[in-house]
């Protein structure tokens, strides 16, 4: 089940909110745990056992670490055990077939057969969340959670269960047992949710239809205009798709009394790739920085080890996104750019006019999306070549027609990808035009719901991660 669907909007969410607020406060974490399991089981009931196993493993390990906090060796073994079990589950379901298929290609005589298992929805997200719990308890950044319902609610919290933002346990520890829901927070949650829903249903889905055309075309047949128009459509689709879903998660969290950190901060306005990754998928970057980059030494042990740490983090980031070589190359691409910026480019970009940095960053990110969106390496390479002019000429009639047809939507997307729409909303509210602001919010909800009722195209790009 996804948020941008009729069953969620008209059945699951109203029922869940009704049960939650009629449940006595001391039982609300249990209500959230059951709601999260029902939400997850709607799509994949067979993998509920994996989810429950993950909850029990980390809950138990957290208690053991707390009990052995005076014995660092035993506590270290406990946290290592938790991390290995979590990574083992992630490897088995997400990377086992990938590793086997590559071994079979290297050693054709080996009797290796992929299992062909489907990927549990959101396993990359909730695995990182549960690992953060035991690591935080070991470091002393969080206390062991003795209430299994509270810990289970943290793992299965349906607003961010299948697509983030990745919530570190220490950030919501106090909220699990001490949150106090109120009307103003609930109203703010509705506004944020509707904004995210409109991003997803009205913007991402509509521009996604344009990318669908180019994603199915032979890259060698694309003109220069067609290649750039297609990847621009994908860039807008993945941004409004994922940031819209993150906004919906933040909004739903507020409706339930939680405050999650934002996951996107207008990344397409960045003047460097370094800045882009401070603004895009902030929770993932924060997780890798805190649990991988800094423990490896960060930038404290000389420039060469800093570069090594950057490469380690970005190869893992690429692999986190998918068991495919194109994701590894995507991570390597950003590792090279980030290293180059740290070594040389950042001072130059800071001195250059703003448009220079934005042009460079935009081009780099669009080429990265060509790698990201095309899982077959031949196709990814062919698409990049078409973007460099190695396709079928500069323009073609079909792409010119699509450019003209989609130009109004592209302008809306460009406007909505910056802070201007949000600023306009708050300006109206500040001037006492809150009725107009609320009317816009209501219109967004009605149009989004109407689109979803009639929609045949409603993908979610990060659903597979």
C-alpha cells in the first residue's frame, strides 16, 4: 500500500486515525505497532515474519547491550551480532542473487542458481533504522527500550516504514513515550501531507508519463533534445515522487504526534554536488555520515584517507540503492565528483557566479540520473552518449512537439522545485489570507484524489528500495 492510493486515503488512514485517537494514551504505541504491521502486510503478508524477527532481534540485543554496558567486550559482541544479523537479512534478500549471478558469470562451471525471491518492501530503510538503535544504545546516545510495543512502533511506524525518511532511534526516543498530540500539530500535518500528495499525484505522475516515453526508446535513436528532455523529465519525476512521499511521511507523523526531520531542501538549487547531497535524501546522507564516514575517520586523518572514506561511503550508497552494476557506477560517479570538489573545485565554484555552479551541478546530476534510471549498462552508456550528441541529430519532430506540449508543466515543476511556492503560501497566511491558503490546500487534496481515482499511471520509484 502506498500513500498516494485510494485504499490508503479513504480506508486505511481514516480508520487508523480513528482507532489511534480513541485508544487510551498508554496503549497508543501498541495501536501504532498493529497499524504498521497491517500496513506492511497489506502488500507483503509473507514478509511480516521477517519484520517481526527484525524487531525481536534488535529489541533483545538492545537489552543485552544495556545490561552489559559495564563490560565493553560483551556489549561490543552484542552490537556486532545485531549488525551482522541485520546486514545478513539485507544481503540475503537484496544482494544474494546479484552476487550469485556474478559468480556464475566468472565461474561458469559452478552449480549456482539464483533464488529469485522478491525484495521485501522497504527493507533497506527499516534495516538501517533498527541498526541505528543498537549502535546508539552501545554508544550511550540512547537508552535501551524495555517496552517491546514502543520499540515495535518505532520499527513499523507506517508513515516512514517503506520509503523513509530514515529515522534514527535517538531522534524519536523521547517521542515514543512522551509525545503529546495537539490540534495545531495535527493541522500542520494535514497541510504537509496534502502538499506531498499533490507533488506526487499532480506533478511527479504527469511528468513521469513523459519519461516513460523516452525510457522505452532505443538510446541510439534519440536526438540531443530528446535525450535531455527525457532525463529532465526523470529528474523532476524522481524529485517530486520521493520528496512528495517524504512530505507525506512528515505530515502523517505530525498527525500522530511525531516530528521527523525534513528529507529534501530544494536540492536542484545547489551550486555544487557537495551542496546537492546536503539537500537530497538528507536522512540517508546523515546515516552514512554518522555510522560509516565518521567511524572510518571522516576528514580527520589526512586528505588521502578522507578521499578513501568518501569512496567507501559512496560505493555503499550506490549499493544501498540496488543490487545492480549501474547503481555501483552511480555511486562511483559521485565519489569522483565529491573528491574532485574537496580537492580542487569547491573554492573555484565559491568564487564563480551562482549560475556557473548551478549549471555545472545540474549537468552532473542529470548525467547521474542517466546512470541511475537505466539498469542495463549498455543502455545507460548509450543514453549518456545520446546526451553528448552521439544520437540522431540535434532535434526531432516528436521531441519538439513534446517540448511544446509539456512546457507549461516544466515551468510549474521548475517553480515548485524551489522555495517560492512555499513562501507564497506562508505569505498569504501571514497577511491573514489563511482562508485562501486553506482553499489552495483543499483544492490540492480534491484534485489529487480525483487524479488517483481515475489514474492508471501511479508508480513510486523508491518503492523497490
